[in-house]
């Protein structure tokens, strides 16, 4: 992860289970020159594929926070999807308690609020069962299913990420004070809007909820609209747009 430009705001993006920086390549153009997109690459994927992935949040958070702090030297926001939403939430809390201070906004996408336990124990499934679940959610490209060698390389990471997600319980610490915006797909079979709305309890700041067309991986199809929402919220927290009520729905 490295700084690319002198944009006034940085957006740290945390990937879903099995995902990496590639998930956010198109975001840089969509968000424009005022937001520098920094995609976080945890161990076990892409350029770090030889490193052992983390399986517990308490083990991941300290090195992640240490790696991010040098880049939180200007106003910043955090976005995370699915597993990345839980990681982003804990990262926001850790940074808020340190010299970096709180983010402008935390964007949590496609995940239940921390007060709810994670679904199932998918990291204990057979390879075929795990692949079937991913395919049903839209998280496994059909073209990848025709390459068993690639799947064999990907499965250990997926299993580790699901273990990280499914064993996660909210870590000790204070509530956030920054704005939180929860995002999701209207047809997401895992996270209905009512459960997304429970993210309002993690902050004393403003809360908003926005639902898009699509399922669990609504992001690709909804990216233009999603980017506008993120840009507008960052602008609002920077004082470039009028402040709204304490709780906002879109």
C-alpha cells in the first residue's frame, strides 16, 4: 500500500473474503482527483500470496493499524465490504484511539452489525460446498470455476478469511464518534436492510443507510451510484455540503 498523489482525502478500502486490491481498481477513476483510493492488501493474496493469512481479528488488527497509521496523515475515510466491513470497523476504532484520530466517515457494506453473530461455519465446509456457497452469492466468477489449479491456490485463503469472519466478535473499545454509512444490496440473501440498519449503534455520530439494486456483490453493478454516494458523504464531512439530521436514510 502506498500513496499515489496529493489528494486532500485518502480512502482506505478493505477487501471481502478472498478479495484484494484488484477489487478497487476502478474506484480511483470513479472517485476523482480529490480522493486517493488506497486498497489494503492483507497477507495471503496478490503480491502477499506467500504470507500466511490471519484467522483471528485480534491478531490481524495490530499489524494492520501499524501499517495504516503513516498514511493517515491527512483526512481519511474507510470502506469495507463483507469481511472488510468488520475489519474496517475495528481499524476505525483502533485509529480513533491513537494519534491518527477518527476517520471522516466509516463506510460498511454487505455485513451484519457487530452485535450480531456471523453466519454459519463455512470455513469447516468441504471444498465443493464452499465453492457452491460462493457461486450462489456471486462471489466466484464462472470463468474461474474452469481452472481447478487456480481454485486450489485460492481455497486456503478463502477458508482462512471465512474463519476470520466467522470467529469475529467485537473487540473491547469505545463507540465510534465519526459518521457511519451502511450500504447493501436489496436482494442480498445474507444481510437484509434491517440488519444493516443496526450499524447505527456503533457510533455516537451521524448514521445513514443506502440500499442498491443487486445481491451480496452489488458493488460492481452499482459502482457509479456508489461512488457518488461516497464522494458526497466525504464532501459533507469535510464541510463541503450542508450537514443533515443525526440519522439519514437514502
